C-alpha cells in the first residue's frame, strides 16, 4: 500500500473514525483501525469497531499501490493530528506502516488483519434529516442524559419518529429536555422509537457533514402500513457524505415523558437569554454544582443569589417581563445553565407552577410560543 493525501482531511477522518475505538479493548485487535486503499480507487477507507459502535469514513487520496492494514487507531490519530500541514504519505512494508509528513517520519507495527471482526452492515433506511438540525437537536438535549451507567435507560437519547416529526429526548429524572424537528421519512406512516446511547449520538453528530442530510437507518419490520422496531435487532445507523456509523440500541423502555410536562402555570417570565445566561454564570462562581442558585421573580426583574452565612456570596438583578405573584425558586446551577444554553432563540419563556414543582423553559421563535421546538423541564431544589 502506498498513497498520498491531504493532512487536514486525513486528520479529520481519522479522528472521527477513532472515536469508536476502546481505550482498554477486551480483544487487542479492537484497538486497531483498518486502512484500505483499492487498487483502482482514489480514496482511502477507514473503519473502526468495538462490537457496539462501528465507524466508516473515506478520504480522497492519490493511490499508487493499493492494499490494506490494521494499525493502532488512537496512536495514528494523535500522530496525524500533529503532523505539519501539507501532504501525508503512507507506505506499508511487510509488518510495518510508515507515515510521513514534512520532515516527520513515523513507523507503526501492524496488527493481524485476519483477526479483525467483520463490521455490521447498515440497517434499512427509514428517512433523512438535515445534518445541521440534527446536530443542533442533539447538542440541546444530550446534556440532560444521565451519566449513571447503573441505569442504562437514562443514559440514552430517545429518538421518537412519528410521521414527519422527530423528537429527541433525554432525562436523568431531575430534568428532561425535548427537541422537536421535521424530518423526511421513507414511509409517512412511520411510528417507531429508538433509545440510542447519548454519548455515542453526541460523538456521531459532532463529525457529520453539516451541509448535507443525514440518512437514518433502523432495524425495522413492516407492520400493516407502518413500521416498528424489530425485537432483538436493536441497531441504528447514520450516514452523511463519506461517513457512516452504526450503534447498538439500549434494550429498555423509555419513560412516558409527555406526561411529565405541566399544562397550567401560576407564573411566567419572558427573558432575553444571553443576559440571564451570563448572570447565572457569574453568580454560580461562588456555588459548587449542588449548591442552590436562588432566583426571586417579581414584576420587572429577577434577583439571582448564591452563597449564604460565612460562605462567599453573590447577588445580581436583571430585567425580565414577569407575570404572576412574586416567586422564589432554587436550582442546581449546572442544570440551569444547561437549560438556558439549549435555547437557540434570542428570547425564552420560563413557566412556573410552585417553588417545589417543575419549571419549564421553552424557546420563542418568531412564530410565537406555538412554534416552540425546544422544551426543558427542571425540578427546583428544596431550600429553607
């Protein structure tokens, strides 16, 4: 194998493919990344697999001699990322692969290619969604997913496909984030859902080509005129440009999230997001993650406070449009920041019930609240 390719494009493709590689593989070859250059081709194909997530990418290359090799993926990603700008040359010689760029030369020992497992194929395609919209939705929602692996259901992002509507949902029991967006299904009668590991989904969309659509594939079976998830075949795939990935789904039912959102509120505030977000960041400097950040809403303003007694303290007031009786609530600062950071519009609406019951944040598009696509429910803290 002998080829040349652009350093920047190669580093990007290698970095995206390497995210599927385990840091402590149960089988040594799973730490490898497969490189394949067809004899009559003009590209280098990269792939990684850990039996849960598979990744494939392709990058343009000048192929002088085709071939394939399995080399340590994470090490190669670090090497390529640190090569000087310009052209990278790859040459295999027996059990070694030489990578050079500028005056830098690296020699890596190959791994046994015959021991590398076959990558899974893509499930059937069910539709497509604009890459930018999906990336934005995942960024808004996945911070609300739990990091506690003892409750796998809560570590996932729930993708709810219904007709031409796609909802992305995540929760850790104390908050729940929902983003609704339009997508183009292959079958308009589709009504199916998938629970995808949130961390994997976040890593996947981070490297997608934002100028293109993302093709979504799901293990499905036809039921009447619609489709539903095939039992025992939990896999979802995403493909964009020259990149595609598959991942196993979390085998668990998701919470009935729609019933969590209250329908009646006793207080409402319309806020400009940026000033409130910056105020929360400043006041939170004197609070740790679990220390309450208190908000006191009254006509025309909200006062933010953190700290008390002999601890460091901070207070800041900003203008808001508030309707309702004066109200005092307290939230975990990081939960508050995640909710406000998820709002993509200039202004947001904060809906309140009682100081100890859930509050709901929504975006405010130009079409008004009925056009809202992002909702964030968060449970206040109980404070004396």
